[in-house]
């Protein structure tokens, strides 16, 4: 009898272990199966800016490649407004099922310090998937400004506080904050003249309304080559192929003045980790494809991917950097 009870206990224990193992195995396989089957319907890609700009071009190009890879349409949804925050807010409130993504610029790192109140929390309500790309910025000046180098420009600004002004595409844009970062780094004072978009800011510079401007190097390159503006320094780690004679800020003696326009993809917070991983893998694959990489490169867009964790840390570090610039300059969002 004792032996029978012992055998029964062993059988019961084995049964329990087997059942538990099955539960654990099922818990492991279900999410993986979900990720493998994903997607089974069209995906939605929210773009926080109007059609026609670099965000739109990048988003549509990546979306088309993703659609090709996963076998489902990627529907582009332009949601401009509130300086780009409307699109991020809409994405943050979407179902966390892996079928909604949003493409963000440095906006997600800038907004928490720029605006007193947002209808979403950029750091909590959105889950990073991957970086996508960077566009290098350049500091250009009107031909009448007697500066050939960044060092020359700093000397002129120091000798004439408040005399030089700079145009930008608007309050809180990367070009605006980059110029204020230069003011902070070099202890100089230049005056901000905001325009409605970087295109108008460039027109303002070329017409002589302003003295200098920080904008995308690819857009400024034709004007630099034509001699309509002077290329002073690239705000990047290295020189760019279409402007080989323009040095970087570091080469010009100004450290810590690397300010690219970067882009990354995010999903609503709460999206299952397995689906974030699947989306990350598809994005990395898409941007590694020669056809998409070359298409972006012709527009001055450099492909650059990351893990979700790396992108999350990058967003936080950029928020710290931009937050200091915004506080020091007393900038308020409009």
C-alpha cells in the first residue's frame, strides 16, 4: 500500500510537472506565434507633418518597402498640427496591437521642455521601435557676412553682441535650437528670426533679411555650390559628399556642436514586446536594402537603425540636451 501511494505521488508529481511545463511552453509559444503570424491586416503609419517634406518622403518610402516585405498594405496617415504633436498624440491613443506606428523627428525629445502642457506623455505613451535615418545640418551665411570659417563667425558675434541674426523654420525647430546651442557653447548672442518653414527661412537668408541659417545640408547644397550662400560648417561627425570643402564644426574648433535631424519609428505604449521586435526586424531589413538606402541617400538622408532599447536611450539623452538649451534660452512653444 505504501509503495502504491509512493508510485501515485510520483505519477501525480510528474503529471503536475508536465502540466506546468506545458503551461510554460504555451506561454512562450503563443507570443512567438503571434509575432510570426503578424501582420494579418493593413498597418497604419502616422506622419506628424504635411505631405511633401522630408518626413513624408522618408515615411512613404519606408512604408512602401515594409508593405513589400510583410505582404500587407502600409497606409500613410498624415496628421499635421500642433508643431507635429498632434500626430504623436493620435498614435499614443491608438490600439497597442502592433498595427499603428508613428514616425517622429527630434520633436519627441524637444516637446516635453518646449510646451507647458501636452495631451500625451512622449516618454510614457509611445514605445520606441527603431531609429530610421539622419539628415545632416549645415550652418550657412549670407555672402555679405565677412566670415569664411566658424571661428570667424564666432569672433564677429562676440565683437557685436545682438547684431547678427539667424532665420529658422519656426520656434522650437532643430535649426532654432541648434543656433541657440551655438550661442550657449560659444557665449555669444545672436537674434532669432522665425519663418513659417525652412524654405521661407532660406529665402529670407538669400534676400539678405537675415545673416545666417542652420538647415538640412542636402537642401542648402545647391545654393552653396552656386555661391548664393556661404557654407560655414557642417553640424555632423564627418563631411558630406556633395559639400566636400565644408568642414565640420569639430574640425573648425567647436566641440559638441553636432546637431542632425534624426528620425525614428514608435508604436503606442503597451504594444507587445514580440511585435515591437518583429517591427524592428522588418525596419532594419528594409533600410539595409540597397534600393531603399540608395533612394534615401540621393535626397541627403542617411539610413541609421537601432534596437528599441538603443533608440529609447537616445530619445532620453536628446531630451536632456535639448531641455538644457530650451531652459537656458528661455524658449516657449507657440
